[in-house]
């Protein structure tokens, strides 16, 4: 990960920098010349603006080409120190205010601003039902399973998903379940298998899916330096009808965005289906280009690099 810090106080001399993080302090001009000789200017994963940059307008324009929107972070007390060109740079790149202590922020950069995106759908047809507790069930279509049952005010295992989830090293996992529910409490029990073990699962998480917050995922599995696999059980408590939708498993970014940094969601509170959207400010001038992603198996922003290039 390449990080560029612009300001007066070099964080590299005050805080611990991860070994795999390439830290640059106020050396944008040097890096530009050095990289040009190698036939291509290297981009940055994150830019931290902690003080006045002292860069010219032309330099800021070149710098903007080396960083993605929402990957620039700036200290919240800078507004009075920056000139108009610097303020425009921060606005046009959708820079985000720093709200955390420097060391904590540095440690979280790798799990927030990595390259790539990943998301998959686990359809309710993959749920192996515990038919002994279900009065009746029907697939309304591939994306929804309607069940009728009475748990007699006890938690019961409604079923196990046939498809487990692979957790990549150094990646958080967010789970989101679409469902229509009025009479049930719902929770997800996640059995986590460590690599090289004998199959004895010692780690598990129980995630409450009954509450609703459109801005948060119900579950976030923290990142680890090794891969893991999971088995998922769906547990319910209540009586009546319950419509179960798609279970989504997505790489998380620790609050920096959905799928990619800056990605956001619109959530339907009735069935918790969601739509992801992303705004690239570009040069903040017309025309506004709007692109609707095509249907595909993987979840994420289709054609992201194509439109970023515009």
C-alpha cells in the first residue's frame, strides 16, 4: 500500500507504520520524476492531508490523476490554512475528514482502502430446511422462500446453508439478509473454521438480524491474516409466515464504503433489498454521466474502471 502524507509533521517519525506500507512524506514532486523515468507514474492508495500542501494548482491536478475519489483524508482543522486550489482539490476528489487518532487510522488503512471488490449472493434455495419444525414452505421465486411455523417462543434452527463462505485473508466480511418479517426474531449463527484444524469448530458468532439500520450491516467478521471458512445456520423465534430473501456476503471496508470506498446503499425497509450506488465527482462540471449496472452473478460496481477513466 502506497501512502502519501502532505503536511508539516511527518507521521512516520511519530507513529508505527506497518511493514508492507510504503510511506511518502511531502515528496510528490520527487516521486513524479522518479516514476516518469520508469515509463509510468505510480498511483497512491491513500493520501493524507494533515497540513498545507504547498503544491501549485498544476501539481494538484496531476496529483488528482494518481488517486481515486474518497481515498484522500484530511484533518478537520485545515479549512483556514488551505488556499482555494487546495480546497477545490479536496472537494473534487470527495476527500473525507479524519475523525480518529493517527495510529488507529494508520492501522486501519489496509482493510479500508485496498483495491478490488467482492460480493456474492446465497439464494434461499441453498438453505437446507429443518422440515421437522416447518408447517409448510414454498419458493415464491428463486429469490424468496416463504415458510410457516410456530417455534413456541423458543429459538430453533430453521436450516443450514449448503454453501459455506470463504473469508479471504486481511478482509472483513459483511453479511446482509433480505427478508420480510413481522412476527419473528431472526439471527444468523456463524461457525468459523480455522485453517489446518481437525474440523472441531471452536469459534462461532451469533448475529441478531431482527433490528434494522439501513446504514449498517448486521454482521461484520473482522479481518485476520489467514483464510477461514464458515458454515451458516439461520435461527428463528416466533410464529406465522416468514419470507426469506437472499443472503449477501461482501468484503467490508470498516465503514469507508460499500464494495468500494465511497460506495453507498439505498435500502427498502419493507424487505431489506438494497441498491448500491456511487458518485465520482470528476471535475464537478456537466454533463452528469449515469450508468446502470447490468445483471451478473457477482455483486459490485460493474465497469468502475471504465467510467473512472472518463
